[in-house]
């Protein structure tokens, strides 16, 4: 009876990417309920909630932080919030993460 021979194969690096979201409370909550939420001590959360008291600078900082992360493949952003940082989005030219604007309620 011949025994099977197992060859050690190199393990492929995990190339999975997360989806990030910048939006109003309803949008972010819906996305988190759909399972996109990720929070790590090292990189932080992959979501940012914008309300009436959120300053434009905070939205800009959240977008820049999320767009520089190597584990994020898509950034979903509400259209009305994207309008707040249009000056940044117009100059954004990276393919990954891809920015997708979705309608606001």
C-alpha cells in the first residue's frame, strides 16, 4: 500500500479587503448590521458617523485616514457628505480604495 506524498505548498497571502463607510447614522447602522463593521486597536474603525454637529475637518480627516489604509478596498460615502469634502474627492485618483457615493435619505 503506497502512502500519499504531501508537498509543502507556499501559503498565498490573504488579499481580502474591507468595505468602509462614511455616512449618516442610519446608513452606517445599516452597513454595520449587514456585517461590514471592523474595529481593531491598531487601525481603528472602518466606519465614521456624520451628524449635524460633525465638522468638515473631521470628515476630511476620516476620509484621508480610511483612504490610506491598505486593508480597505471600497469606501462608501453618502452623497450629501461627499459634497462636504468635494474638494478632496475631486483630487482623489486612486483606484483602491474605490469611492462609491450613495444617495442620502
